[in-house]
């Protein structure tokens, strides 16, 4: 069976890092896998070519694909594009139309980089946690919202935090299912002590756990305590599930435990169709288009490469292959290869291309 991948490289360093992923895909195809690739413009480059950041043809391919591999979009060139045509609008449209409600952000500390963390090496060494953030509900979308002027001339702003049982169950289900493939532990973070949406969240996660996931260890944690525990003792966690707002903050905090933005992958998943078992998914590095280094050949491709490892793991259940890619990345870091963003004294500074080649060489060696 072949797997259909849509590559959306985007702007700035997006095409540079996705090119390294393509080499990896070609490597796997050389080993007998069957990945079929299609490519489309997205973001500013699509706006320049077609007057829109994502064409209908690209959207159709994204909906048809088994997984989408996204680079990055945006840059100063498109700063004055109309609001609905700005490069970032493409990503929002993709998230919406593909129904990507679950955002997965791993925080994985490679041993070779444990000294680059702002935390003590013993706190982050061996760290491997996963934050599952609800992405399409909560306070960023709740109604009513807006700013009004009061009779006395002062102003009042309202945002609404709103969650339904269905929204809570589907994100919690993703977290429990992922935990079963990891260390079987879920911590659910909310603020039930001061928010009714937090109370509902806690009750519904508890109900779903009792009905379907009793084998998974569940704990509840207040989101503010979770923020503290992430810097005090992050290794106590396996999977953390939380809402859109808390997830936005906690996932950035967790990501930074492990160092550079050039190392951090992510995945966004949709519902699994009951009939076909297909689950829409988009994988992307968490970094942006980095216009300051675009075209210089120095971008770190590892976040994009690790995003592809997530794709192997979550879209295709290719655990062995995903482990292989992560092992290859670990090995080249152990061997001292560093792009500029993660450079340390005494290590070997390489460009994007050489880093990509080093991953392939490590894969060859591991599988020889
Ligand atoms: P950025 O992530 O592009 O860059 C922040 C800093 O990190 C820069 O100094 C950059 O050089 C460095 N950096 C980022 N990725 C790197 C890599 N792989 N290797 C080495 N260094 C790397 O964030 P920004 O500068 O705030 O945004 C630039 C543009 O990207 C903006 O237009 C923004 O809207 C867009 N953006 C897009 C996405 C996305 O497509 N998902 C995400 C964030 C920002």
C-alpha cells in the first residue's frame, strides 16, 4: 500500500528544510517503502503565484492526502498583503478545513544537547514528554467576544472560554490513545478551582477515563501548578492534555526545556473516520520561516526531519522507522554535528545540507 504525502514547503527556510525531508523520504522509498509525493505552493509564494495563500487545488490535495508535511510561511515581503490573504491565513484554513483539533508537541531532550537547556542537565536529561493541546475551541474562538465602550467612556473587553462535552472527549481520547503507545500516563491540566469550564473539563475527562481508558494512569493537575512542575521536575510527566489557552503557554514552556527552536517538531491531528480509520494530519516544525537566515544554507533541518518521524509514528504506525529517524538524529548530535543555532564549543558547525546528509549517513550505518 502506498502512502500519499502532500508537501507544502512554504516560504523562507520552509523549502530548505522540507528539501531535507524529501531526501529522507527518498531514502525510505529506496528501502522498499512506498511514499508518493505531491507538492504545492503555500503562504507568500502561493500568494505571489496565484493571488491567494492556498489555492483550492492545494486544499483538495491536502484533504485527499494521507498526511501533509508543512514547512513554514510568512515574511516581511508579504507584510502589506490584505489580511485575509496573508501567508499565515493558509495555515488557519488548513487547520479548519482538515478539522485539526489536536496539537501534539513533544519535548524530547537529546542527550548531546542537555547542556544547552536553561535548566540543570540532570533535570532535562532523558526527558520525553508530549503535550496534547486542544486547538480549535476554547477562549480563542468562544462567543461573545469583543471590545465595547461603556457609558462613562471607559472600555470593556470580553473573551469567552467555552467547551462542550464532545470537544473535551475527543481531545482527551487522543491523549489517552497516545499514552497507551508511550508510558501510559496522562495528566489533565485545567483550573477547575476557579473556572466552570475547568470543572466540566475535569469531570468529563474523568468520565471518559472510567468508561474507556481505565488501563491508563490519569492524574488531574491545576494548570498553574503544571507550569511550575514543568520546570521543577518535568520527567514526572508522560502525556499532558489541556485546553487551547493553557496548551499554548504550557507547550511553549515545555518546548523550551530542550533548547533550540530548530529542533522542535509538531503534529496536528483530526478525527479518525470510523469507516476508513483515516485520520487527517499535518506535521510541521514549530519554527517560522526565519527570514533572517533564509537562503543562507544554515537553517537547522532537524525540526522538520523530526516532524517526519512523528508522521511515520502517528499517521502510518511505523514505530520502528520513527525510532530509527530519532536514533539517527541522536547519533549525529552525539558525533558533534551542529547547525549554527545549536552550536557549542568544540563541536563541528555544519550547514543545512550537510546536516541532512549526516542524518542519511547515520540511517545507512544503523541499518547496514
Ligand atoms: P522564526 O521561528 O521564523 O524565527 C525566530 C528565530 O529563530 C530567528 O532568529 C530564526 O533565525 C531562528 N530559527 C528559526 N528556525 C530556525 C531553524 N530551523 N534553524 C536555525 N534557526 C532558526 O520566528 P519569527 O522570526 O518570529 O517569524 C518569522 C516569520 O515566520 C513571520 O512571518 C512569522 O509570522 C512566521 N511564522 C510562521 C510560522 C508557521 O509557518 N507555522 C510559525 C511561526 C512564525
